[in-house]
């Protein structure tokens, strides 16, 4: 029994010119929409995650309190619940699934929010990593609708270095002959394992590994145990084509690559009216604070607040670093109260 | 016609308990050994490189001046010129080539220096990256022989994070079915290309990519052009088993993992009598300055001198960053004159 709802989008023409026919958006809501419809939080998903992997930040003891707020978690295209390579019939299945951008995702999420729920103001959009990418998109594409944003450990545009890191992940996955150009009968396990090992060096910082937080904080028995248990366990639970669809969405993420801004990145950033706290992690290897600083410098109503941590990108990961989560949650409370 | 010499080592028993039978060390010398035999510089190779890829730092206008010094460049086991998977007959060929450590390399290099040339004092050992790893080994294993060391962008022990980065490179290469457990008929090109893309994110810093130094400084036409031309071009010119042998040497590098120090890393560092300038690069993603700082704190006669640069690990690469090379060359001159 699914614990989520489906919003039928019909045929969705994407930025690529391709179409998702009979497109579906899976979503879950937490809490109740009040009569004024002014208690709305949109909380997009991160790379590979579903609404389930977002739930750790939703709690009565935290900022995202379902007693107060109506929290909508839309699933990204390609994550296996919304339309994805793994659940779309031929001929658009597998590696023939259309190329989707973060813009495409957010435009359809906007339809969910407005057409399904009749919402016209959003109190907050927040998200981690690719969820932050979508958060920036919400702010830039719907500046009059979004009152606050708190993107953490993510960017408004995929940097060239971030693009290269993802090239490594993709190439490792696709090096496995079992991938078969996407038309595999079984998941390409060797490629997924290789992609996991590539990812492992990026997800946490040098200091994380130096202080052995994988052993001392996360309880793994050895480095190899961590690489298999945490990293290979993660990607082996996913579909390879789905991962590649989301990876493409990530690599092509850019709030200015749309008709509103025509590639003018500074203009797109400066158009974000929302009050913003942008929270990179000091040791994030693919979303370094320097990129966030550039974003904030060009946003009219934003504050840069660096999370000082050795947890790298996973500072705001699902339950990995309790101290950093407190920092992020406190900022969410502060922003919501402002 | 080979431009290098071969030193016959006989049967070499390694730390692993395996033996390289009829082992050979390829080497090249530059300049002349003086009568006092006190003008000796040893300059080990970096990952995948041969003596040819070290020559950019040897010049009459630079510190490593062959008019003044007798410079010995020993080739690492596994680099294709010294005994390697690619040039060793069955049954020890390909992936059956013995596991070699940096300790094994340096102990045999010491035989070259003493048995072949009758040298008892070394004025300087220096090297980049894995060359720095061997430099630290020289200082720790032969503390009474080595007067000065200048390891740049390398470490005395492979860090856990560095180990993980290399796991990603290795897994990407081996994900290619054409690798065939090392018994390939042709080089596993898909795996080598994947490994190149993994490496590309690590070799240069986030800032390097942000400022587009690949285009503006190195002259590539696009990011993809850089990934293919620089990175894939590099690894496609190598033998996969050779790369994996050297990768294992790197991953297992540790100046204390030998009978002299029995795993006591601080003791090994504190035993290095050589006057040392340790030069990490400020933005090196796999040899971060923090690791070098720990080394220097535990060495009795060492100075930490961080190269401030956005070139990341390639600050001291073969001719890539002219400004950083000037900085390193100046430090070499200073150390040699002291």
C-alpha cells in the first residue's frame, strides 16, 4: 500500500522538447492546509531520495512541525515514484526516458500546489542538495509566490567542478557492460558498486575520514564496511536508469536556463524576492561555500550562513550528523518566525 | 632506443612475501657524480609517470641543475619501465604481478644508489605526489644518509580519504568487463576512460574549474574537450594492470609500515633527520595541508610551506602551473643552499 498520492499531469512537454506522456507526480503531504492557505511549506527531494528520505526533518519537535504547517513533499521525476525510467512503458522506458531539468520539475510541482490545492502563497521552500537546487528554482521562477527559502548544501546552478564529479559517477556506472545502454535485465551491480565508491570520496570530507567518523560516529566496523554498508547499500537499492535521469537533472541544473532569464544567472539570482538563508557546509566538496557566497551576493534578501562541520556534504543528510541538523533546524525556525 | 639504464636487482622479496624474479629497475641520471660523491639528488616518479615525466623540473635554469648535481630518477615498479605487470613474463604477469609497497621501491632504489654508484650521502630527495611518498620513505628509512627532503603535494602515509578516492578510480576501471580480471587482450578502454573521469574531479580544485583554467590557462576548447584530451588521453596511454599496481602501492603507502617502525607513524616521522620543506598545495583535494601539518609537527627539522594556489594537486604537476613551479623551484634552491 503506497503511503503517497499521485497527481496526474497529463502529457508534459519538457525543456528538452521531449514529452512525458501521462506524466505522474507522486507526493505526500504532512499536516493540514489551513483555511487561509498560508501555512504551506514545499520540501523537494534530494538525489535518489523519495519523500520517505525527507521525513527525518519533519517532526513536532522541529521547525517543520506538521501541527502548524502543511508540508508538501513532491517526488522528483526519475526517483522511481514520480514518472521515471523504471515505471514508464515502452518506448519511453529505460534510457529512452526523456531528459528532465530542475525547471521542468518545479514547473510541474507548481501545478500540484496551485491546481490541486489552490495555494497562492508559499511560506517556505527548503531542501537538501538537489532539494536545494529545486528550492532555488522555486524562488527564481515564482518570486511573487515564495516568501522564504532555505536551501542547504546545494546550489542554484551546477558548477563545472560538480559536473565533473558527476561525470565520474556516471562513467563508473556505465562502464559495466551489464548496463547494456540502459536496457538491462538485471541491475548493473558492478557499475552501481563502482559508482558508490566514486561517490564515497565526495560525500564526506577529508576530515570526516581523518577523524574516523564512519567508525566512531556512524558505527561501521572498518572503512571497507562503510564503503559496502553505507555506500554500495545506497546505490544498489536504486535503479540505474533512474539514477542517470536524476544525474542529468542535476548536471543541467541552472535557475537561469529558462525563458524567464535566458541564461542570465545574475539576473535570475537577483530576481529571487524570498527572504533567504543559504546554508552551505564548510567542508562540502561539491557545493563549496564560495559558490553559495556568489549566490547570496546577487540575491537581494539573502544571508549566507555556513554550517561549520567536518561532515562535508552530509551535514544536512538524513539523520547523519545530529549537531548540524540542530543548526539547520534552528535556522529554519528563525526564518519561519521572521 | 631506450634513453634509460637498467639496474639488475635479481630476485627481490617484497613486504607482501611475494617475489619479483629477475627484478629490474629502470633509471636515468642527469649531470655527473663528482669525486666527493656529494652532489647527489634522488628524484622519484609520480603515479603513472616515468623519468620522462620528471624532466620538466630538471634544467640549467632551475634548482635541479645538471651542471651542479648528479640527479638520479628511479622508475617505480609498475610504471612500465621498471619491473611491471606489462613487462614481466607469466606466471607473474598481468594481475599476478606481486603487490609492491613504497618501502619496497625505496629499499631497491637504495641498492641502486649504493651498489651501483657507491654513494653514501644524498644531498636531496624530492618528488611530487607519489614521488613525495617515496621522498618521505627515503627520509624515514635512511635517516643518516638523506640530508634534505622536499616532498611536494604528497604524504608520508596514504590517508583514509585518499584511499577512498583511489577506490573510486580502481572500481571504475575494473567495472569494465573487458578488464577480464587483468587478463585482457586489449586495454579496457571503457574502464580507463571512466577512471579518467573519476580522477578529473580530484586532480584540480573546485576553484580551478570555477575560473575555467582548463580553458583559459590550458587552452582546451570546452570542459568535455579537457575531460577527453587531458584526462582520457592520460590514462589511455597507460597499461591498466600497471596502473593498478601503482595504485596499490599508493594506497598502502606508509613510512611506518616496516620493521624499523612497526606501524608507529609518529616515531617514523620523528626519525626523519633530514632538513625538510614540506609543500602541500592549499587546494589539493587528496593531500590537504592538514595532513602535511601533522607530518611537520612530528618531524624534528621540517618546515610547512603551503603553496597558495587554485591548481589543486596539479600545482606541482609537470609544467601545468608556471607560478606554482616557480614557488617550488625557489624552495628547492633555498633548501639546497642551506
